[in-house]
C-alpha cells in the first residue's frame, strides 16, 4: 500500500515528537504542526518559568488543539519547569525512602497540576526501574528503590496521582534500566536477567503501571538478554512483551533517539525507522542543539518517508501508531476539560515535609558557623544535565560567610585534598558527594578529606551504598532537587522542625 505524498507526510509527522530551541515556536515547527505533527517535547530552555511555559503552550494549542505537548518532570533530579532553581518536589528516591504510596500519589498529583497549568498534557514519568545494580550511573535516586514490590506499588500510585490531575503518565524505561551499569546516553546498557527474573523483578512495576491505567510506556535503549542484540526500542520482541504479556494497549514512546545507545548504531534516521518497525508509536527525537534545531526533525521525517516509499515501512503500521496517539490526545483533551477541585492548603507544604521525612542523619551535623564547602561530585547525570548546586546556594543564603571550592581530577590525592581545603582554615567542613561507592576517585578523595578533618559533615545526595565507616557526621538526602537541599540545610542550621 503506497500513500500519496501529502498523506504520507501526515502519516510520518503523526508519529514524531521533536524538540526545538527557544521560547517561541520556529516556522518549521508551525508548518509541521499544520502537516499533522503528533506533538512537541519541552526542554529546560523552552520553559524557563511557568508563565513562559503557559504562553508557549497557548500558542501551540491555538495552532492545533489536539497537539500532544510533553515534558520530563520526574521531580527531584529531573525537572524542566524548574531547571533554573531546582525542583520543588522530592524525586522517586525520597518518596521510596518515605515509603507511603498515598504520599507518592499526592505528590504526583501536585506535579500534574503544575504541568497542566503550563499547558502540558504528557509527562514522561514516572521512572519505573528497579535500581538493582548499585553501580547504575543514570537511574539511582530516580528509582523508587531496589525491591520490585516497593517500586511497583509506588509506580502505580504515581500514575494514579498524575493522571487524576489530567496529565498522561508514561512509565519508563521498559522493560527495565535498573540492573545495568552503562548510561544509555553514552552507550548500550545490557540487562542480563533471564526471562524468569525479568518477569519477577523488572516487569512488575510496568505491570502495575498498566493496571493503574498508564496511558504510555517508554522503551529504553537497553539490550535485554532473552531478546537478542537489538536494543529494546528497536526490538519487536520487547513490544510484543508489552502488548501481549502485559496487555498494554496505549502509546509506546521511545526514549530520546539522539542518545548514544542508538544514534551511533544504527544511526539517528535508521533508528527512527527501526523503532516504528519494532512497534513504537511516538518517536521522542530528543533535545536538539541550536545548530540542529530543524535538522533532527527533518532527518527523522525524511528517513521515515524514504522507508515508506521503499516498502520497508508500511502505511498500516504508521496509521496504527497514529490512531493510538490520537486516542492519547483525545484522553488529554477530555481529562483537562474537567475542572480540578481547589488545592487543599495543606498540600503546599507536602513536598518539603516529604523531603524532611526522607532524610537520614548520623552524628552531629549542626554547623556552628559559616562552613567551607567542597563539592566532590564530578560525574554529570545526563538525565538532569547538572550537578545540582542548590545546597550550596541555599546554604550561602543562610550563612553569607560561606566559602567553597570544587575539586580537580588531576594529580595525587594528597595534593588535590590540599587544594580543596585551601582557605578552609578552622571553618566547619561540608563535603557534598553523590554516590562515592561507584566513583573510586571520589571515594579516595572523600576518605582523605575525612581522615584530615574527622569532624567533616558529609551530605550524600544519592543512594547510601557502602558509606565509608569513618564518616561520623552524615546527611543522606535521597536526591539533589531544591526541596531535598532545603531539608538538608535545615539540619545543618539546626532549625529542622
């Protein structure tokens, strides 16, 4: 079946979810919307504040009311709407540490309200991965935990809360990115679980999300042992797993196709084609660099058009995907037509109370005077794109005499410790770390500094695996969002309620 050119373009556009640069829609994007584009994905540069986000969404929706507007608002580490200031909401790690699914549902509902006010109808969350490998470089506190039943319970709660606010959920990264040790932004992680372990662990949260009514699942760029070499996003066996074993009938969204795991091999355009052939419905193209604003969309569009023309891709497959996306757009429109009840006054204080409850404190962490702060975190989390400076900023506001240094990765540990402590004098010492157990260089420097200053206060923003026993004074935040930092600063100031 060969479609006429105009129909072919609409079929192809109908599965694409591109990003774009800036706070105003470029001409190419408006033209693509007129020609049937499925939706757009916002990134931090698109939505520097809530007012800008709402205005941009209004412009896009005026162009076409059923456009799917998506963003990635997990809370904690990953935020688009609050990238400049840090998230107001604790992420999954903190919610899992608190352990109350009802609280998770309430927090997700609040996130949904914010997204809805910004004109966003699809949240690329929650992260439903079971963080089974402590070495995992990209999931960590984005997960609700390392035990499948706990993750499943909180995933379902998050889906219910988010969708009760009229925003579609998208559980990710199917069939599970947690038991991996490679960042899919850079390479291909491998999930070595056999089919029995996959069913009993990794799939449980996704099954719970489906049972809770999630409108979307996102596939990960993960090689899954029982299904061969092709990463899940490009693998029809993985799609069949979602459709036939989990009974999922909604939209299958790809993780960003500009990520290294698939963009290098088979290449960006080829990955777009293979993802649709494998059963993906909505292609998340990723966050384009300024010089590639239109080109990634054009590359995806042209690759799909060529595959359709050659017969490698059928019009029936594209039409099937487009139908699911239109159903999603209809659900969003109907859900957001329902007036939300007023937010209860007590809900405004919920995020901070959760961040406080998630904290784990050991020893004496109260600072008697303005400290010297050393941030040992070197590895950037590619999902969040920053080392999250919120703790330093909030502590500086509270203690204006604070001094701070970063660290270098060059030279022997002793010399680097000397440089980190330069100017510290007799000030209290605060050391900020993420997950030193998976960064030997960070762990060596941490041990050296704590050996020199046993009174150091260590703030750990990741998961508490293998904490060096010599650390006497410790705050564990289970996340590096602004609200996590705020709760930690209260402890450091000795003013926690």
